[in-house]
C-alpha cells in the first residue's frame, strides 16, 4: 500500500503542477495575440512610404532598388550627421569613438539615397563623393586626422548644402 500511496501522491503532485502552470488560459492566448499584433504593427512601420514616395517613420532601409529614401530626406539626414561631426570635432576632437560612430552613420545614411542621387544627378554626385568618401574613410580610422577631417568636412558640407539649395529651386 505504501507504493500505491507514493505513486498516487506523485501523480497528484504532477497533475497539480501542470494545472497550476496552465493557470488562466485566456492570459496566454491574449499575450500571444498581443505579441502577434505588436509584431504586425512593427512590420507595418518597418517599411512605409508616403504618397510622395518618401519614407515613413520606423524605416529600416538598406541601399538597393525600391528601398531608397527620397533625396530631400536623405540630404537632410546627411547634413545633420555632418553638423554633428563638426560639433564633435570642435568640442571633443579626441573622442575617436564618437568620430568613428558618426563616420559610420554618415556612410549608412548616404547609402540610403546614393543610387538615386547618382542616377538623377550624376555630376553633383561625382562632385560630392570626391570629398565625402575620403571624409568617411578618415572618420572611420582608429586615429583620425582632425585637421584633414575638418577640411574634408567643410568641403563636403558646402557641396551638400549647395546641392540641397539647387534641388529646392527646381
């Protein structure tokens, strides 16, 4: 009889543990539905476009056909990045980590509309890239040359700003 009691007790304990683990079944289902709904919302935001072809909030664009941002948005992002780099070079030129991060950021933002710019404005693109690519390369170095970066930055900002101004006149 001792074996039967132990077996019955073990089965009862296992069953109660299983039932306690299940708890209120609606919570698990609701959580699964909420997670599914959140994922769907995030996926909807991941690649959105407004009616003018511009990108919406939450974009996760990569360089490639069909995933380019519009030129106005792209140029504005790159100019903001260039301004940030300028500020870092003025205030903390020894902050190599931040300079490297901004170099990578400029590069990734540029890639979002680079193909479109090259296709629609090949001369302006060629002019900008003469200073932009050396700027990005220098900013990504382990020991960037601050003087060289400043010169390249000034030239790049002038060219990108000039391009932005000419685009707004069209």
